[in-house]
């Protein structure tokens, strides 16, 4: 009984291991989809990480600008040696000296009361810069995902080209064998055999070129997605892009991240003008200090405290303040001009994407009809050649026409998908959130909410920020 139970257990364990191995093999054999490629690109893009770091630096600019509106607290410590001449009442006596060593420590506080909005305008300008940087991050995300789509379709296109070239080499090898057989019986001349040999050599050259293109496409995929391509499944159904170009342009003007970024940059430049103009006005500050001092050799501490309200204004600084205002005005004008350029570029990108989509769709439909006709023609010419009604050159030309039609179809299909996703990118919809990718969407406001109030290092918010920074360093 014990031996029987042991055998049963071993068999059960063997079955479990086999099932597990088959399950793992099945998962490994699963074809990679376009969604998998997009997820890989989103999770492994160094360019996205770089832009996120740029955004965190912009978040810190808000904290630095807001610190001007908060109290400044500092301490000072001094050790002073003083020398005094001590006069003598007796004119015949020589004068003496008195030395003293004094130590003091002071706690000083200063807070800005009013500066006509110079600091507040600068804070708002940095906030607009943060918003512009967030939109720039979104645009980089679109570029990363569009590159992944292009890389995915590039590998599929190159693989299909290799398959077409391999089939072409196989067919031409058969044609060469048939031409040689017919030459042996005197049905064709040596010229026909030479034509078949030349066409086969050209096909082998085309196959080598297609294989090289496939290797380059695989390298591009590895760079764009973060890993080498495995077995790729066919592309999914085309995304919904709509057919109204004017509506798409209007949508792009409203929500394309590049255009929104340019708008925030204009707003930031306007606020910097007001900040630099206000910097020419007086500043009102409240100052306070408390401290103690002691003279070595003495017996008492001297305590002191003071509170004061100060007003100051720069009257002349070599024209720097006026220059700052003029420079910010010029930057505002530059950003306004850039806004117009970006708007036209965005609208043009939408039109170009729709034109590419329409062209690729028309080419794909035409290539399907061309393939049907070319296949019928090739079969007919080859059959007629066996009866002596066609030459070897006619067969080779028909085979080349069929190959050209099939190649056009492969290129048109890849171009159609790239153009469809280019429309999404041009209208600002090619993002992980809009596509519904199964990834953890990066929260651009998360870090900003931690640092916008300039938390103290030992505060609860400061400790939370330290944990976030440690996690970023590990990543």
C-alpha cells in the first residue's frame, strides 16, 4: 500500500510539473501584441524619465519662488576682541589700555510684508512654467508611443518582405530549373536560361537586403520598446480617428500638449513682466532679533531684543531693473510668436496625418486589386509558357509584377496603421491614459504637491518627500 501510494504521488507530481511546464511554454509562445509594445515603450523609456526629472526641477522652482513670501530665520554668533585706551587723571602718569573679549549669539527673523506683487507674480510665473513642462512631458509621451507603433509595424513589414523575397527566390529557382530542362530538350535558348539565372541572382540580392532591413527594424524595436521583438501578432483593428479634418484640427488646437505648453509659456512671460515692473517699487519688511552677549571676565549676560519695520527701494542700479523689464517684454513677444508657429504646425500635422492615412488606404485597396490581377496573369503566363506560347522573360516579368503588388500591399498596410496613430498624436490623443494601456500612469502633480509649500526637512511632509526621492533613486 505504501509503495502504491508513493507511485501515485510521484505520478501526480510528474503530471503537475508537466502541466506547469506546458503553461509556461504556452505563455512564452504567445505572440506579442501592439499593446504589449506600447506598454514596454512607456515603462522603459529613458526619454520619459528624463522629461519627468525636468518636470520635478520645474516643481522645485515654484518652491524656491514661494520661499520669498515666507519668513527667513537665521542665527549668528560673534566673538569680538576690542581694545580701548584708558586715560589717566595724573598727567605725569602714562596712559593705559583695556582689552575685552565679548561673545554674542543672535536669532534674527525677517519677513516680507509688501513688495507690490513682485514675488507673487514670480511665483505664478513659475506655476505657469510647471504647467508648460507638464504638457511638454505629454508630448514626449506621444512621441515615444508613436515611435513604438512605427517600430512594431516596421518589424512586421520587414518580416513580410523577407517572406515575400524567400518565396520569390523559391519560385525563381523552380523557373530556372524548368528553363534548364526546356533548354536540354531544345524548347528554349541559352538566352532564356541566362535570363532566369540573372533574375534569381537579383532575387537573392533582394532577399539579403530584406534580411538586413529586418535586422535594422529589430534594433529600432529594441530601442523603442526596451527589448528585442519576439513573435509579433498582426496589428489590431485601426483606432477610431473620425473623418472630419476640420473638427480634428479644432480638437488639436484645443488639447494638443504642444499648443497648451506654448500658451502657458506666454502666460509665464506676461507674469514676469509684471514681476520685473513691481521690482522697481519699494519693499516693506518686518525685522526682529533677539540675542545674548557676555564679556569674558564679567559676571552678567546682556540680553537684547528688537523689532523693526523697514522700507527700501533701489533708486539706481546701472539700468538693470529697466533692462529686466525690457528683456521680459521681448521674451513675451517671442513666446507669442512661437504660439502662432506652434498652432500652424499643429494644424498642418493634422492635415498631413489625414493625407497620409487617405493615401495609404487608397494604396492598400488598389494593391489588393492589383494582386488579384497579377496572380491571375502570372498563373496564365506560366501555363502558356509550358505550351510554348510565352517566353521565359514573360514568366519572369509576370512574377516580378506579382512581387511588386504584394510589396506595395505590405508597405501600404504598415503606412496605414502608422498614419492612423499619427492622427491620434496630431490631435493630442496618443497617450497611455487615452489608449487605456495597462500601466501605472505617471502623476505629474504628485511631486509638485509635496514640494510646492517648501516643507521643512524634519516635517511629516518633508519625510514623505525624502521617501519619494529615495524611491526615485532606486528606480
